[in-house]
């Protein structure tokens, strides 16, 4: 049986990060569907879409969908990781945005007036640490 399943899945897309998130979302919506019955249809639609993506032979299109999801996820997680890092280093470093390109820069605290060169646009600005 295991061999037949393996043969069946040859050339098909399979699971990826977006598929895993869709499965988790469907499970959460199923649990919420116990309290709000209208949501069970949404959970079923997500599960069907996930099965379609898993069994699809158009791997290029499914890979593009996953890349769009990963870019979105990276944008969200990078904001949270920056907040976490800023909180962790709040006693030793000061964070500010570059006046030109708005990229986040950091300088060590307690150094007085410091001239900072932006790593992205090479603009110089003076900041007090």
C-alpha cells in the first residue's frame, strides 16, 4: 500500500508551508464551527483547496503560491523579531531610522554624539546615544 501511494504521488506537488498553515487554519475553524455552525463550510472549503494543492501536477504554480505566502510570512515575522531584538537590547543599544531611506539602525548607548553611516544608502547623520 505504501508503494502504491508513493507511485500515485510521483509528479504531484505534495505539502508545503502554505499547505500546513491551511491545515491548521481548517482545524481551528472546525473547532470554532462547534460554536458558530456557519464556519464549518469555510473549513471544508479550505480543506478541499488544500487537498487540491497537494494533489496538483502544476508544481510551478503551486510553488509560486507558496513563495508569495513565504514573503508575506517573512514580512510579518521580521517585524516581530525586530521588536523582540529591540526589547532584548534596550539597555545596551539605541535604535532609530535613517532619515534618507528609513532603514532601522542601531548604535551602542553611552557613547555620546556619534556619526552614523547608513549601511544601505551611505547617508551620514549625527545621533546622540
